[in-house]
C-alpha cells in the first residue's frame, strides 16, 4: 500500500479544521486531498487526538507482528502433522 504524504498528526489537524466550522470542500481544496480521502480519514481518525493516533499506530504494528507469528506457527503445525501422518 502507498504511504500517505500526511502524517497521522497532520490528518488529525486537517479533520479538526473541518470540525471548527470550515467546509469540507474548502479543507480538501486547501490541503489537496479528495473528498473520498477526507471521509476515509474521518472514518478512521474522527474524534481522536494525537496521542490516540499514536496508540492506534502501535497497536496496528503489534497486531501485524502477532498475525505473522500466528501464521508461522500454523505453518509449523501443518508441516509437523504432515510428517507425523506419513510415518
């Protein structure tokens, strides 16, 4: 997936501009993002502050690491079952 040119802190600041009363179209035009991107950000980061976003990032990283460990473990179990089943 392509990395965003905006950091999570910047995204939250952009969303805050709209919450303070600026129109969505104006915010999108000012920062050069589409309205679809804006609403996707709002669904993900709406109502968060910067510390919440940092916590979300660490949880997502940890979740990805745990999913990889689980997949490796399941592969090992599958290989062992195949080896034990053939003897």
